[in-house]
């Protein structure tokens, strides 16, 4: 009798164990897909919740460390989060993180999972799936919604309100045993190609644009009209303009030199009885004098140190001017400043221009005419000088040569011991070479 009872209990125990295993398998097959978030678990309270893993390991509140990591579930806004690294390593996966620790990838044979903190999606075996809530960082640990481990590896997650604990159960499915086919000829086993991981083609770094030039030199023919004490609007038959600049595009500083010369025949406004032609002009000491008509030459040279304030190639700067002539008036020198737009000299049409102002260009002059009552007296002559330029340059991509042209001029305002003001204005055209 006792022996029959013992055998009956053993049978019941075995049957019960089989029933539990079948129930657990059913949960794994059908329950895991339905366990999506904490709303299905009976509204757990907020805060840190212990984890019961496969009935043998309890991960308690975050002040207790297991394997040097905090292992606990967290309930926030009705959602259950679990520690990704700890859970997946318990399930036999290898976990790695990006340098900033925000993107975590867990892999094991047949499964790959990637999440990013703050990003409401999970990548499972290369397929992207949305998440109701994004992974979060808590006490330095990446926590993920429970559906990540349930959908990725088929784990079973449940909140037990009676025990105030989150239960995680995971039974890895072993590969089917090899069964030899009882046939004399071996059956070819299909070879499944190993998937090649997707490697994005790196975007090539943009090649920095080659600067159009480091320096340039240019020369032009000018057709200016002149107004001063010797000329009443005479044209310049021999005027020219030469300029050069050093201006690397990657430098904040540039240097430019501008030289202009005007040659003109003085006004013919008086003739004597034998037919000689004379120019009547105002003198420095306030008188009037006469000179035979002659070819007058005036020039100005200024050097500029420029500082870039905007692109492309827009500068402000300081300049020093020096003027000269062939009719005995003083050479003028002075400091000034202005603005400069250098040509970019890229393919096509390029704008350029400048305006420099010298408020006190001056020089000393001694009257050498013995007939003058002021003979031997020295005067200091002074002008305000505005020197400007505006034009266009036509450049090509391959050739260093370019065509340019525009209008330029100089305006002299008499300040001290100067007979009258003077102007030189007109168009010009020339060629340049970029280096």
C-alpha cells in the first residue's frame, strides 16, 4: 500500500513538473510578444523595483552592487525599465558601448540589439522598431523598456504586485541535435552564407577650394581729364596705372601698392605777337604767372597695409601717399586710411574697388623766381587727397592672365598755400596676372 502511494506521488510530481514546463514554454512562445510595456503589469509603483531572474538571482535596490553594477528595475511614468547590460550578459550576450556610452549594442548567436539613449527606437537583427519610450541613463546605467529584452531574445517579463518584484525568465533554445540521414550517399548540407555586415561608405571630405591667387600685378592705360592751375580739362594722352597686391585668401592681412601717372598738355590760353603759346596759371603766393605750354606730368604712389573685415577680400587699412610732378611744385607726403575690395579673380566677372583719404598731404616749396617779390621765401603747401577706384575683372580658371577695367580718380582739396584744388578722373583698361 505504502509503495503504491509513493509511486502515485512520483507520477503526480512528474506530471506537475511537465505542466509547469509546458506553461512556461507557452508563456515564452505566446506571452513574450504581448508583454510590451509596464501598462500590462498591473500599474507598478514608481521607483526602484527588485528583479527576480530565473528564480535564483535577486537584483535589489541600486545601493547594492552585483558584479560591480547596479542591477534593479525602475518604474517611471508607469513604464518598467531594466538594465540592458546586466540583463543581456545574464542571457549570454556580449555588450559593447559607443565612446560616449549612449549607444549600446548586445550580440549573441542569432541575435543583435542596438539602442541609443533618448532615441525612441531599437534595432533588432538589423530591423528598426519603434519604442513607446526611449532608453534612459540612470545612475550611469543604460535602462531600456522591458519590451527590448522580450522582443529581442524572447525573455518573459512580468510584474508581481503581491511580491513587489519584477520577474524575468529566460530559457535559451538549444540548437536541434544532429541526426545523421541513413542513406548511403551523403546529403549535401546547404551552406548558409555568413551575412556581411553593412559598412557605410565614408563620405569623402570636401576638397578645400583652391585659392584663386596669392598675389597679382596689373597695368592699365588711363584716359583722364585734368583740372588744376595748369589745365582746364585737358585729356591725358600718356596716362597709366600700375598696381600690385599680396593677399593670400587665408591671411587676415594684405598689402597693396598703387601708382598712377597723368601726362597732359597745359592749357593754351595766351599767345604773344610772334605766335608763342603760353599757359596762364595761379601761383602759390596768390599771384598770376605765365609759362610756355608744356607737357606736364603728375604722379601719385601710395602703399597700403590692409586688414580683412569681411569675405570675399574686403579690407580696411592705413596708407601712405607720395606725389611728384615735373613743374617744380613741392612733392606731397601724408598718412591716411580707407577701405579696399580686392578682386577675387575667380572664373567669371569679379568686382573690386577702393577709396583712401589722406587728410594732410603736404610739402615745402621755395620760390625761385627772382622777379617775384617773394623770391627765396619757403611755403608749406598742403592738400586733402581722396584717391578712389572702381572696376571689374574678367578672369578664367586656367589662365593666370585677366582683363580688367573701370574708373579711377584723385581729388585734391586745397588747404594751405595751394593755388586751387585739382581733379584727375576717367576710365581705364588693362591686363593683369595672378600669381
